[in-house]
C-alpha cells in the first residue's frame, strides 16, 4: 500500500485531534497559509514544504518523520534522516 500523501495525512491528523490550521501553526511556528495549502494540495502543490517544516509537523503532530517525508515526496526521505 502506498504511503498517504501529506494532504491526507495532515487532514486526518488535524480532524482526529480537532486542530485547526491556526492551531497547527501555533504548535509549529509555520505560517497558517502554508498549513492550509498543504492540507488542500499536499506537498506537490504550488507551496512545497522544506525538510525542516516536515520535521516540525511530524514533531508537533506526533507523526513518524519518515511517514511525513514519504507523504510529501513519494518514497524520498528527508536528507540526514
């Protein structure tokens, strides 16, 4: 089974934890419009997350980093991990 894309991973996690994009932004320090864009378009949309942003999302939402990285770039991993 393929890894879920960042969009689905973010939406599912935010829904389960009842978090808004603003709440995720407050937890991570990432701007709210970027969170919204990733929730709608995933990491392959016009606004792409950096490795650091993926790590911050994974930490804040208790997601496995490899899962967040894979969800954003297919099977690629975050450099240095």
